[in-house]
């Protein structure tokens, strides 16, 4: 498989799928340019190697052409970060886009309008009312799939080489993230963002140095069950925090008061406990919790055993004993994966546990451990506490990361690796 470092871009036009789905304020200004900055090295590599670049991305979830979701709004930010003038095509597959792509010279950049203006990007029909019959829905889906082929072929015709650098959308089999790769059988590759994400995740999922700990937080066992089951075959230690704690505690006949809990997952929780014991995986749950009499920043708080929370109280953070236990075990590990906060860190009153976990991971990193933080809430937490630069890698893959951790094949990755 060709790589961005071995490919000769001289005189070539590279169409790059980037993830510029960035937040905008009411005036259309970019409020967080992290994703754009992340793609700059890939774009610069092509330009500095004598190539031209066509950028394609989505922005939000438009249902057709809508200025609110126009990629034109991010053009000034792209130009500023890239340091070159960037041309713009108001219709991503229109004649103007085709002509501008054809006329691109080495060192020039063209940004295409929001791909999701077209239903063909996602391959799903829009506006199907509940009154539409199953036959009509089937016909509509078939029609979009057929036109998707032409849409994809049109995008592919703009360039000589395809680069996928949008890990955040790699779990989607969309025209620009997977299908287009078929038109470049010998000229397709990952960009640096994709390469770095895959290397980091593969390191913790396939080649970890031991002891290896996974810290899985979040509110619901049901949303993390596949990840947990996959990790049980890989880790030495599994730390479970957040709202999931109380499902496990209740499943073992503990009292969890008004804490978030999933009774329908009790047997699953007990099965996880049995599997961990059978596989020799140390399973840690918070033995105590910071509890509140209501879900509010100014609520009254008390410390209770996590399996002895009285009615009228709910666990919103791990307690001081759990903080010490989690920290002690984290510090013993050489590989650490963190996905999900262990408390309601968005509220300062209940952020201490998640902060302590983040700080322990940072200290373990300084001591030589490889640490990967992934998942939207974990990333938000590590950024909130100013520790992102003190861990080995912060993944912003979101859904793509979760599916990769579950052991699923990502369409955007498979499309590049397929021979």
C-alpha cells in the first residue's frame, strides 16, 4: 500500500477527504479550528511535493443547499492556517467545480462546497414521510444508491490520487469516505491524521506493553457492552466508572438509591464480572461515590459506599477511596486506554474523580506509559483540565474510534487497505 511519504505528488491533483465539520458561531466564524489544524500537514505535504489539492468535507447535517451549512464560512480559517489562497467551488459536483479542478496548478488548493448538500454523499433518501409505503421507500433508496455511483464517479474525475484524512467519518460508507477509493486502485492512501489515529489505536488494541489497563466510563452499560467484551480479551485490568458503576452494583444486590441504573443489563453486568474472573482480568469498580440529593451543581453532597446509597440520593462522581484505588492501579500500568469520564465532570462539584483519573494518566505517561484518550467526553475532559499535551495521544474519532475498539471493520479504512 502506498503512503503519503512514498508517493510522488509532482504534477498530480490530490482529492483529500478532510473532516472540517467544525463548530461555528452565529456569525459563521469558526470557534474551534482543531480539526482544520490537524489536516494541515497532509495538505502541505502534497503542495510541497509539487501537487495540487482538492479538499472535500461535510459540515453539519443539511437537507439540501443551505447557507447555514456552507463550507464557504470556513474558507478564511483554512487560508490562514494553510498560508495560501484557497479557491472555492459553490457546487461540489457542478461544472464550475470540474473546471476549477481541471485548471489547478501545482501549489494551488480548491475547496468544494458541503458534500452533504447531496443525498448521494450518504446514500440515503431524504424527506420520506411516514405515509410513504414500504415499496416507495425501497424504490427511493435504490434510486439514491444508483445516483450515488455517478456522484462518486464525478468527484473521482477531479483528481489523480485520493487521500482519506477524515478518521472521524471512517465508520461511514459514504461516497467521499469509502466508495471513491475504488476509482484509485493504485493511487489511494491515508493522510497523516488517519495514519496517526490507526497507529495509536492499533498500539493499544493489538500491541500493548503490559500491564495494560482500560478505563471505561460513561452512563450506560448498554452503550459500552461491545467495547467492554472486546477489551476483556486484551487487557490486564478493567476500570469501570461513571453511571455504569450503579448498574454493576445493583446487579450484585447493592443499593444505589436514585442513581442512573439499567435493570435490563443486570445479567449482562454479572456476565462481565464472571468473564473477567475467568480470563484473569482485574475488574475495578468505585467502592465509594460522591452522591447528591438532586442532579444540580448546588445540590447537597455526601459520600456513600457505591453499593449502599440510600433512596433520594444519586451517585455523580467516584469517591475519595475510589480515587486512591484507581490512581494506584493506573500508575502501575505501561499501556492505558481511557474512554469515558468517571463522573459528571461538566459540573465543578462532581469533576474531582475525572480530574484525578486524568492527572494519574498524565503522571503515568511521564513515567513512560503509552496512553490513549479517546471518545468525545474523555477528550472534552482532558482538554478541560489542560492535560491533553501530557498524554501520548488524544483521539477525536468519536463514533469511528468506538467502532474500531469494538473490533468492527471501518469502511473508510477498509477501502484504502483493499487491494
